[in-house]
C-alpha cells in the first residue's frame, strides 16, 4: 500500500505503521535504553539489547512494531556496536520496529542502513547538530551546512531503501572511524571535590 509523505509529497511503497498508530491515537513507545552509552563503545551486549526489545514488543503482541520503536544503537561507533544493532534488527524482527542512530555523515548513514537491512519496520535516525559548536565537533561543518547535508543524506537514504526500489546498499560496510574530537572511549569520569 502506498502513502504520501507529508514532507515532500513523494509516494512510498511501504506504510509507516508507527505513524499510522500515532495518528489513530494509539500508544507509541520510543525505547532508548539500548542506546545508553552506545556512543562510548559497546557497553551493552547484543543479548542485553535483544531481550528488552522482545519483552517491550511482547506487551503489544503481534502489534509490537506498530507501537514500539526500539533504538538499538549507534553502529558507526565500532564493529561490536554494529553487530549488536544488527542482532537486534534480526532477532527482534516482528516484535518491535528497530531504529538505529547515526551522525549526518554519508558513511554513518550507509552503515546505519546496512545494520537494519531486511528489518521490515526499521528506521534510521540521523542526528543533525543545531549549533555551530556541535556541528563542528560532529561533522566538521557549520550548523546550516550540517542541516543541508543531513536533508540530502535522508533523501539519498530513502532512495536506497530496498522497498523503495532505489539503489541497493552494500551488504556490509566497515566501521567508520570517529572524528578526532570524539574519544575512542571516554573511560570513567574523574572529578575532584571542591571546598
């Protein structure tokens, strides 16, 4: 069934069941517990992500994908994080709509698409920084440039979607190195007590 996208009027081949549920006044849960610390290398095992995804979806039974968007992680951080997101997409299929998170950078978006490939109700959340300071740290651009790039990347990602008949994304992409401004692993935070 096709639906019109409110943003650009394009017709899509698949229906966003979460959007339809929200429009009908049904409860939609956006679950982000698996993202906790994901940007600081993998702190949660794949099993510790799959289990809550399935359990949260089980609350809604067969309608889990209509009511639960499960943000599985940030696959560009490292190979382990990519694999954890991929396992949630495969093993929680049918229980929830799986989401993945990425920066507004082409390699990150492509990697995010691959991480949820084949999951029927998957979505990719592209983070576009709103301030110049954050934009410079995340994508080495101004906020206006980051927004423009992000919009273009979202359009390209939608064109690459298998259901949309666009170009197929590669089966596997290597982990994307984090920019120099992002530490590989922040480690424990140490603070001194002040008198």
